[in-house]
C-alpha cells in the first residue's frame, strides 16, 4: 500500500468555456433599477448574474415583479423591510446585515430602508438579467418615495 496521497487526474474533468473574471465594486451606480434602487453591475456567468443594490436611508422602492428571473439577496448593511407576495401568500421580513432571502420569479416585492444609513444588498439573478422589460410595476405594500 502506498503512503502517497492519490491525486485525481484533472485532465479528464470537463472544462468550461467561460472565462475567469475578477472585479471590485464600482464606485458609482451603473443604472437605476426599475424599483428605484441604485445598481452597480457585478459579474455574470451563463447561469446567473450578480449586482449590488442600494436604497437611500428613509426611501421606499417601487413594487415590482420579475417576468422570468429569480433572485437571491444578501443584505450587506443598513436596515429595512422586504415585502413579498405570491398569490394569496405574502410576508414582510426585517432586513439587517446577514439576512439572506429569495425572490422566486413572478413574486411581487417591495423594500424600504428604515435606518439612518442606506440599505445595501448583493443579489444573484438566475438566469442573468435579460433587459429592461424584465421587471413590471405592481401594487405594493407601502407608498413609494419619490427622489427629491
């Protein structure tokens, strides 16, 4: 019996045609999301894309639903609430750093920043964000804050 550790032959593993990417969080927003939050676009692979969302302190987003994408959100900083509704099922959850939540495709959702600092999250969108027609405005739980 050999005392040498067996190392798997990596040459037999399938390779991917996707490239390695590395980036840092952009200093300024790339776009304003359909819900009104500031978006910094991050990386993308064929199965999903990632973005950083930020909503100013005291602001409430527009309520939207995505036509075909699902999202996973992870709250980085700030405090707030997220309202989600799918048919007769709805809930409002408190948001604080470390909170992770799902938004299945078709779910109506709205969020607000209730703290004294902006609410920021990183979100993964699956499949990748297809374009500006993806989100549609829907009735929400709270009045929307208009930028002023």
